[in-house]
């Protein structure tokens, strides 16, 4: 570290450093009734030289001393302060105290998940798991591994930079450990996150099977929050399958249970995002599809207001994508869609899948406003990037509006080819939410093609 803290006014070491003009005073800090003098090296080169002049034994000893001192200074807060956990983990890792390093890497990873920093979380948790698996086997180690695997799987789903097989591998191992140790509540978590994984990849039948299992198990366990999440998981799977009334019933269970004051932080701790915001957003789409436009608008506004109030970037991106963009796509409000898409792009700079969504929806809005070539180019860019990330759940809907834009741009043949791709995907995935709309657009394109043939 480039900073030095000493109890009271100074220490022998800091006095030496001051005489050598290696450090300068930064001020006084009070912590738990202790007065600490704070110093900083005048240049990182001084710090590097002194550090590199130590032999391996001295380094390990000093890292252990610093880690233990910081742990003592922070007391009960050491595990809770996100900025402290990576620093403590590094000191204990360099000291060869791997068990303590794992503890703080896990805390750092969970803290990063709550902040929406999923790539950082994945790095901390992966390193923690690597260190943990090198420790001797024990029931305590198995419990630690279970918690790490659950956190890592959750972070990787939202990170979007890992190979597809790495996510189910983490949850498959977590599921195995849950079954070995009889941890039903944590098994609910593993099953639920697998639902999200398969839902995002448009493996809807598998998502439904897992959602039904997660809900049934949560009801057996009797944990109200996990029961509500079970309903939400099943609602997502049913919505994708086109079973809109049933999906809405399950979203309603989550909405009726959810209180942001009580459940926002627990939801972030469990899964890294707020399912209450998503349930409200998805319900807006259900209401529009079922023919209740006024109620749908009210629900959309409620979802977006809550997402902004919570001040959690991933939950806001989620709300903008569903309660904003998808909802306004369904009701064909181009200007509102454009506004939501622009905001989504700004919010999701470090969230690959949501950023792809934002680019697509901005293109769709442009096409609706008559900017066909620009819109089609952005729609293609967003879809290609999403598929690179393994995101396919909304692909039939996006192909449908791309085909419509192609028709309006005077390209009915390309539009029909795009629809053929969408219909094939519907049959492959059983994702039938947009099937009726696909047939409507196909009819319009066939009529357009016929009119052109007659004109010739």
C-alpha cells in the first residue's frame, strides 16, 4: 500500500521515513476511538523500492502484521466495507494465510455483486475459490465452497464474459454440495439462478422445469422470500413460452410480497439484482398483451420510478430494458422507446448484455421514426452482439421488428427471410410470446410482395 497508518502521533518507522523525505503527513483519522496518523509515500517508486528490498520471509511477516492490524482496526466492519475486503485479502494472501484471504475475497466479491461490478466480482470469487480448493478438505471448507460457487455463478450470469459452460458448472457443483449437506434454501438459490441462465439462452422448456422445481422446494422450506422468487422465476419462463395469463399470476405473487424497504438489499445479496423491479416491468408487458393499456402504463411508470429510486445500476438497466424499452416497443411509442434506449445505453456501459439491448432498441426507435438504414444497422449490431454474449431470449421479438423495418425500407424479401429465421427459432425454443405478431408481419409482407408483383 502507498499509505501508512500509525497509532497516536507517529512511530519509529514513520519518523525514519520522514527524515529521509520518503513520506509526507496526510492528516489525522479517528477510528473506533483510536487516533491514527496518516502518511503517504511521496512517490510510488519509494514504496516499490522498499518493498522489493524485503526478502520473502520479511514480506510475508509484514503482510500478516498489516492484515491483522487492519482487521483489528476495522473490527466487525472489516467484512462489510467493500473497499477494505480486497486490501485485506491481498495482505493475507501474500502472507500465506489463505483461509483468511478466501474469507475476504468472498466478501469483496459479494460487495462487488451488490454494486453491479460483476467482472470485478467474478475475479475476486474465482481467486477465492482457487485458494479454497487448495486447502485441506473439511465440512467447513465444503460450506465455504458452496457459498462461493453460488456467488460466482450469480456474478458470471450477469458478467457476460464467461464461456457458456462455466455458469452451469458453478451451479451444478453448488447443487451437488447442497444435496450432500441438506441445504435446501441454498439449493433453491442454485435452481433459481439456473432458471435465469436457461431463460437468457432461450432454453425455455428447461427453464420452466427448473422454475417449477425451485418454487416447489421453496414452498417445502417455507422461506417467504424464496417462495416469492420461485414465483418470479416461473413467471419469466411462462412469459417466454407465451403463457401470458399464467405468467402474470406468478409475477403478481412477487409484486404482492415485495417491499423495497425490506427486500431490496436481501435480493441484491441473494442474486445481485432486484426481482421486484423486474416483476413490475414484466407485468406491464403482460397487461399490454392482455389488452389493458391504462393499467400497463401505470405499471411501467411504477417499475421505472422504483428502479431509479433504488439507485442500483443493474436494477435500473433491467427496469429500462423491460418496463421501458420492451413495453414501449409493444405499444409502438417510438419517442419513448428512443428515450429509454438512450438512457439504457448510458447506464449499461459496463453491462454487456444490457448495452446490446440498448443499441438494438435505439435502432428500432430510429426505424419507427423513418430512419430505416440507420435503424436497421443498429438493430443488426445489437442482435449480433447479444448472440455473441449468448443472449437469445428476446430474439424472435427483435427479428420481428427488424423484418418490419426491412419491409418499410422497401426490402420485403429480406423481411420474409428474417421472419423465417424467427419462426425457426420459435419452433426450436418454444418461445411463443411473439408468434402472433410474427404472423401479422408476415401477412403484411406477403401483401406488399403481391402488390409489387401486380405493379410489375
